[in-house]
C-alpha cells in the first residue's frame, strides 16, 4: 500500500511538472503566431512603402526632365532676347541715320526752292524784256541759240532738282516709316520674349521646389523602409528563437512522455515484485508472531526497509530510463525536427535553394543600397536569408558567407554578386548548408 501511495505521488509530480510545459508551449505558439502576424503586416507595409517610393521616384524623374526642358527653353529665350536687343539698337541707329538724311534732303530742297524763288522774282521784276534783250543782243545766231538753250536748261535744271529732292524726301520718309514699324515689331517681340522668359523663370523655381519636396518625401520613405526592414529582421530573429524554443519544448514534452511511459512500465514490474515480496514477508510474520512478539517489530521494520529499497529501485529505474529517453529524444529531435546535425563542417542545416542578386535597381528596386543590417554588400561574403540573426556564418560549397541581408525565407539563400550578369549566370541551384556559429 505504501508503494502505491509513492507511485501515485510520483505520477502526480510528473503531471504537475509537465502541465506547465504544455501551457508554456501553447504560449510560445501564440507568441510565434503574433510575431508572424506582425512580420506579415510589416512586409505589407514595406511593399506599400516601396511602391510609394517608386511612384515618388517616377514623379521626381518626370519633374527633372521637365526642369531640363525649362532650362533649355530659358537659355533659348535669353539668347533670343539678347539678339532682339541688338536688333532694336541697330534699328534705332538706322532710324537716327534716316532722320538725319531726311533733314539734309529737306534742307537741300529748301535751298533749291529759295534759289528758284530768287530767280523767279528777278525774272518777274525785270520782266520778259530783259530776257528778250538778252536774246536780241546776241552777235550771231549761235550766241542767240546758246543763250536760249542756257535759259531753257536753267529752267529745266530747277524743275529736275525740285523733282529729285521731292522724290528723295518721299523715299526717306517711306524708309523712316518702315524702320519705325520694324522697330515697333522688334520692341513688341522683345517684350513678349522677356515676359515669356520671366514666366519660364517662375516655372523653373516652382519645379525646383517640387523636386526638393519629392526628395524629402523619398528620404522619409527610405527611412520608413529601413525601419520596416529592421522590424522584419527583428521579427525573423524572434521567429527563429521561438521556433528553437518550440522545438526544445516539443523535445522535452516527448522525452517526458517517454519517461512517463517507461516509468509506468517499470513501476508495474516493481509493483508485481513488491507484491510477491509482501506475500512472502506476510507468511514469515505469521510464523514469527507465534514464536516471539518482538519479531513483529523486527519484521515490520524489515518490511519497511524492503519497501524503501523497492522505491529506491523505482527511482533509479525511473531516472535511468528518463535520462536515456531524454538523450535519445534530444538526439532524434536535433536531427529530425530542426533538420541539422553537428559535424566537423559545423551544424548541418539542410539542402537549401540558392539564388543570386546584385545591388542594381532591377534586383533591389533602387541601386546602391546598404544591406538590411546596415553593411555595404560585398561579393563572396554577403548573403540574404530570413530566420537567422544577422552575422550568422554559413558554409556553402566550401565558401563561408555571412547573413547580412533579407529578402528570402529560411531555407532559401540569396548570394550577393558583384554584377547583374554574374547574378543571372548563377541561376537557380541547391547545396548543403552548414552553420558555423
């Protein structure tokens, strides 16, 4: 009966120890689910933020192209305004020259007109008799004809010169009017170009302000992306730790269950042996009671001692079986559950998928980025994989790499290459992966 009580107490202790393990396991699974949900939410936010940053980059590039067009247009307008200014100055000089010529022609015409008036007045005052006397006083016919011809030439000269100066005045006046029209046209075009130049200048300033605004937004988006990457990295590390803890809990639970089964089997065998010993001792007690009353105490004490020995055997058997079961379970869990085993090359993680990437915009969205851990990616060293902490060293095909970036789940290693052509040539591969630290 005492052995049954001890066995009941032992089973109660095992149940009380294993019960919190189940509660803790459930709590670990809940934490793992919460961290997974947080990671998925962060990844969704990251995708949205990356799309937003791509849209901002596209708009910024459009504005930069528009700004280049405005600068070219402003340069062209500046050259045009300068050229029009030169033309306006030349036209103004031309107008001044034409006005001087017009004044000179007017002065010559006025002088010719005054001379003509003097001759006409002279002829009028002297009358036609003087002309006739001049002709009649000729000594011969030749002189008469010459004098008549001279008189006619003088009259014709006066008439021709008058017509000439009138025509010159008309030509100069027409040129002056044309020059004034051209000058007005040049001034109008100059005013138009200057207004357009000022308008382009305002547009250029506004476009520069918009570009700066997009630059600030892109910078803020990059900071947000870095924070989300850090959050995802932290979530991956937490997931990895929780998975390891869950595997350890499952291993402990299976070891405890195996120990309980083995202990129950051993206790049944010890119980049967104790029952046999108890029956044998009972017959000896009956015999001893007939001889001496003191023997009752002695046999009773012997019975107690044997019962303690039986309990001690049970304890040894339980501890040995529990230790063996725990060792066996831990070894099997470390190989089958986590898929890894220790060797001279490190801890074997499994046969993983291998791909490659570079630091170009096609692979990473934008070019020239740092890794998620904040380091400069380096060919032959940097790899990306979630589920392990940054700084984890992996042995792959004889080369030691360091996990410094994210982007692929656990079991998929993305190897950094120096160029996009090398990443394309790498293709899709698989290899055994060992963890060195």
